[in-house]
């Protein structure tokens, strides 16, 4: 038996939270009442909640101890300085601006670094990131390699930037019309796919030669680092913390959702090297978030975040994290369930087009599948397909993405392998009678980020 293939949890359990399963008839009724949108279910009615890994993490005893030690001073909180020191030491950037969560940092960065009409090339889009870029006059341009849009292409570092695509854009519009290049590590909507160090280095070299800034979406940077250690030549003996630091040496700053790789329940920050941008960011943070020494977080949240970021860099932690996600993916693949390959760092993405071949994309197969999984086994997931992609700002048309997926997202340190087995059984069983899954149509379509609160009816 290969003990390292799926390492046991590198922690023991000190506090427990009971979960309960309601019966299937009830689930069917509740799903209809929630407009077939898993975001609109009550968490209490969910048995295993894989909606998101965002803010759903279990904190450690040390983080909880840190909560008691949080300094709630309005200005100059000790907890801020601790967080600032930790982020500077681990990420290597000159300045840190705390925010209430990742999108707070995206809002500020988009406002200070984008001039209306400028392009913001990125390795696939993320919902809130692109929203803020566009709201500030930016034009998103996808520069991820083509294969990232193909669910079945089983290649390492599927999140890599295609430098030819970047170069073609720069050639067409000119370097002065690029606000900055946004590189996500890992790429959430591509399936949690990592970016290689060689690719980050090449992007930085290309951009520095042309005076273009690079900002990273650092949300899952530690998971990305684990893939580099595991799969990129030359990094097998490099500590995770050193890999993270090298990754960020290729950027001018980053936005961070602390709700993911900081293993906390709330928080975020923006990192910058440039003095002028830092000054501009501090002017805006007081408007949108709070003083530059708390940015919308309580002192205790900053304390827990500093501890969590250190814990995320621990080898045993990150190995178990990535391999637990892979365990669920392996169970599904064995049973012939179509998923995005390879399995990424935070979630298993079901390929809803292959799962529901009887539904066209305009019948919202991923939205329908996520609803069906809840009814089947009380497991909550989310749609990442045509609903999440939203409408084109100019034409008003749906931006039909190639990837039409349902995301089973694993919270950090919350569930065990036995829970993963239950989820796999639920999805496998549903897969056998997938032809019964009915398509959906809009009942209410919100104007922005429609996946959060939209409602549907069965066709
Ligand atoms: C969650 C997330 C964000 C936004 O962060 P919030 O803390 O939810 O505001 C940005 N980028 C990526 C890739 C994310 O997964």
C-alpha cells in the first residue's frame, strides 16, 4: 500500500460540529423553493457542503488562540503589524493593504491600475475579478493556453499563460494600452489548474521588457506551489515557502482572498511594490474598507490570518490538502464519471456537458446537475458554466464558455476521506440515471454576478 498516495489527516479533531441529513422528498421540495440555485439553500438543509472552499475552512487551535489575542485598536493594531510582517516575509512584497476579502483588494487594484479602455489580459477570468476590471473601464482578454478550455486534456500546468496570445494582443493594441497582466495561481475556473514557475518567469520577463506590470491573483498560491514541487523539474527538494516566494518575485503585487489559502473564514489583502500605487491604494481603502491598518477586518481576523498563512506553508498540511481533493477525483474517474482533468488543487469539476449529453448549453446543464446532486444525496456544489460567465457587457449575449462544469469544492481541514467516499457514491449513483435530469430556464435573472441570486424553473 502506498501510504503517501492519500496521506491521513495531519491533525486530530478537537471540536466537532454535527451535520444532519434530511430526507429526499424534503430535499426535492427545498431545491424547487430555492429556484434550483444551490446558493439559495439554507446551509442547515445540506449534509455535505461543497459549495465553496471560500471562508469554509476549519481553523486550528493556534488560530483560535490568536483570535483571543487580536488587538481591536481602531488604528495601528498590533495584529495588523503581525499580519503585515508575515505577508511581507512570506510573499516578499514591499507593501500590504488589508481588505475585507479578496474582492475588496480587486476593487482597489482595478481603480488605481486601470485607465478606461485599457486591456487586462488574464489566464481565464474569475467572476469578481473581471467584474471589477470591467466596472473600471478595463477590457478583459483571455490569454490562457487553449487546452485549458478542454476538460479532457490531461496535461500538467494547464493554467499556463500562452505567451503568443499575450504577444498578439500587445502587438495589436500596444504595451501602453495594457493596464497590467493578471495571472491567477491556481486558475479556479479552469478547474483549479496550476501555473508553472517557468511560465511565471517567462511572463515576467516578457512584461518587464515592455514596461507592463504583472499582478497575481494569489488566492490559492500555496496549492499552486505544491503542484510546482510535485511536477516541475528542479523543485522536488525546495520547501513550499521558498516556491511561494519565488512565484511572487515575478509579480509587482497581488490580490489575495484570505478565505482560501490563509485558512480563515474572512479577510483579504492587496500587496504592492510600487510606492505611488501604494499611496493611491491607501487613499481608497479608507473609503471602501476601513483604516489601512484594518481594511474591514477585526483585529482577531488579522491575527488568525497571520497564523493561518504560516500553517498553509507547512508541508504535511498542503500535501494532505491537494491529495484529499485528488482522492475524490480518482474515485469518480474510476467509475467513469466525466471530470476536468487533471484534478486541480481545491475542487473536482464535473464536466456537465458529458454528464448530461441530453441537455444543450442553453438548458443550463451544470446548473441542473448541481441541483440534482443536492436532491440525490444532500451534497451542495455550484455551477461554473454559462450562468457564472454572465452576459457580454456590450452585446448583452450570454458568454457561453467552453467549460460547463459543476464544482465540488473541498473546504480545508473540514471533511474526511469517508465524507469524500459518500460524495463519490452520490455522484456515481446520479450518473447512472443522468438522463432523468431536467434542463432549466430563468425565472429571475439578476443584472450582475447572476449566479449568486438567480432563480430557475424546470423545463
Ligand atoms: C474567491 C476568489 C476571489 C475573490 O475573493 P473573495 O474573498 O471571495 O472576495 C478572487 N479570485 C479567485 C480566484 C477566487 O477564488
